[in-house]
């Protein structure tokens, strides 16, 4: 599908409600990911079929001792159920972050809760952790991991959160419950304390709260045969003092890396939510530079990536991996390959 065709399709698609469109494409991708023929179709659509003859992929990178097929992943929030993994792998992503997954199923906020701001290549959402619950998501991931569906070194991150009704005092228990069914299934875990759409969640971005949460998660994953890395995902507008506190306590918190950043909290159409895409401007890169200056841990940089130059800039500024979401929605299925080509050149 070339970019002209995608732009025409986008014009039509964008006349419909954003979440309905999301579900429509979600089901198509899930369907195509199920069969060998479907996965071939996805490689043709995304242009990645052309790269298949090259068995020693030049973009493989190692992070925390784990090989990643390439450094561009899909950010959390697109595949909350974990049913798209084979499709995402064959669309060219090097890894995908599933979730946010909550321990128990919950419906999220009332609709409408996802909006487009086309002029600014942005999305605004107040989804509120809609999740089928950790057990169901883990079964979906288990199915995806069965032989032949995922290319070598395609990595799976599991992004976990707490249920809406769980108090801040009980949060650590929720994070542990959310991670428990993913033994042997997750390559890395992301502790998400930065969604603007779950009341009180961002208040957990203190070293004290995070020590408790990460300890609880660690107690669980240390029982697993292969322990996944634990990343911490932050909000882009976290104030300087709080960020300083987290950086100072990096070792005590026991994390293995950072995911920078989540959506930017704000208002749109009379409600609170989070901005992604172009609205984020230079904020994600500035945050990356700030944390890289103080931390040697791996960083996954995410937010506001709309062109190949920005991927290069993030990697040059010290990101080990990058993730995209909103840009992919605006630029379509060939865009990941387009980004990868620029990484290959640099
Ligand atoms: C509709 C939507 C839902 C999202 N849901 C989640 C989520 O459940 N958990 C999470 O950690 N981030 C979530 N995000 C944030 C993305 O993972 C990412 O951090 C953010 O969109 C910035 O990247 P972008 O500018 O490339 O979109 C969501 C983003 C969008 C647009």
C-alpha cells in the first residue's frame, strides 16, 4: 500500500469515530495474523516482504543482554489484548508492548474516549485502562508464541497497571497480580505509573511507591526460569524534583530501564485525557537527554515520532530503542519500513 493510497484511505477512515476504526482494523490485523497467507499479505502491504531474503538482519540490537530484531517497536495502548502479535511482527516492528494489562478485567472510561487532532498529527485519549484482564491477555500471548508465528528476535513487552478501584496502598499487590500469568511469556515488563486516565496513578511516581511496586513485581518474576527486565514508564510532564528523586534512587528502585514517555495530560472536548503525537513537540527528546545524562540504564524513547529524522535523533541522544504509536496511525503500514531504512543508512 503506497503512501498516496494510504492518504486517500485515511481521508475516508478519519470520517468515522476513532475507536470504532481502531476496532475495525484491530480485527482485520488479528485475522490476517492467524494464517501463513495472512502474514504474507501483511508483509506485502508493509513492504517488509522485500527484506526477507536478507537473513542477517543488519538492525538487530542487544539491550540488557537480549537481542531485538530491530530498534523500532509499537508502543503500549494499541494492542491491549495481545491478539495482534503475529500481525505486528510481520508489519516490520522489532518488538511490541502489550497493554496496559490490569489484573482484573475492566471496561475503561465511558465513550467517546479517543479523538484525532489531524492538523497537529495528534491523538487525544482517555481510555482508562480498558483491559480483558491479565489471564486472558496471557493466553493470547501464549497462543502467539506457539511455533512459527513470530520471527526470530521479535520481542514482547508486557505493560502492567492497577485496576481503577484499587487504592494506592494496595497498588503493589495489583502490579504483582497483573504480571503473574506472564511467566515464560514476557521478554520485558513495564511498570506503568504514568497514565493520566486512572485517578491517582501518577501520584505513584515517587521512589517510595515505586520501590514497593517493583519489589512486588520482582518477587514474582524471580521465580521464573528466565527473568525479564523491568522498565519504568514515566509521564512527560513529571516535575523536575520528582524526576531528580527517581534518578537519585534508580538503584534502590531495582529497575532495569526507562520508558520515556507516556501521553501528556491535558483537556480536549471538555474532558481530561492524554495527548500523543505532534503535540508533544520536543518534550520527549528533552526528557530523554535529561535522563541519559544521569542514567546508564537502557532507555526506550517514545512520543511524538513523526519522521525518520526523529528516530535517528532519539538513537543519537542515547535511546537504546524507540517506540511509535500516533505516527503509525497517521502514516500507515509502510511507515515502519520507511523508518527502518533511515536507521539502516545512519
Ligand atoms: C489511544 C492510546 C492509548 C494508549 N494506551 C496506553 C496504555 O494503555 N498504556 C501505556 O503505557 N501507554 C498508552 N498510550 C501511550 C503510548 O504508549 C505512548 O506512550 C504515547 O502515545 C506517545 O507516543 P506517540 O506520540 O508515538 O503516540 C496510549 C496512547 C494512545 C494514543
